[in-house]
C-alpha cells in the first residue's frame, strides 16, 4: 500500500480527532474521499460550526472553498469540501517530508 496514503489516513485521524477504525481498511484515495465526504455531510447537517472550526484548524483556504462551492453551485458540497481537505493534508505531508528528509548543513563556524 502507498505510504503516502497511510500518511494521509494517519493525519486525518489526528486532525479529525477520531478513532482510526472507520478508515483503517481504506485502500484507495477515492475511498478516502468517499468516507470523508460522508463525514463532512454529517457535519453539514448536524454540526456546521464544528465543520467551520475543522476547516479553520486544517487551514483550508476560505477563498478556495467559496470559489469551489460557487463553481459547483453548491451541488455535492461535502465532496467539494472533502477534496479541499484532502488536498491540504497532502500539502502538509509533502512539506513535512521535505523538511524532515533534507537536513540543512550548517557550517561549523556558524553553529551556536
């Protein structure tokens, strides 16, 4: 299985503050999107303030959310939001891996 997919699942569990059992068996990005869409749909109908807080905490660009929702006329809003969340999680993983795997070399004279 793709390590990046496992990283995405782990980050979602952390970010959403959920038990990992609902997504542990998911093996494709498309299935993650399906699961996340259902989760977002539930938040839209039951805890909209919680959804807004989640988007803020994940750092999903508010303008991008508005733009995407306007482009789809709000049809399947949960899927659109799920795609934006997944995109943001991938960005976080990319940058974490980039900085983790490339230690900076500091000249001995410049070290503290």
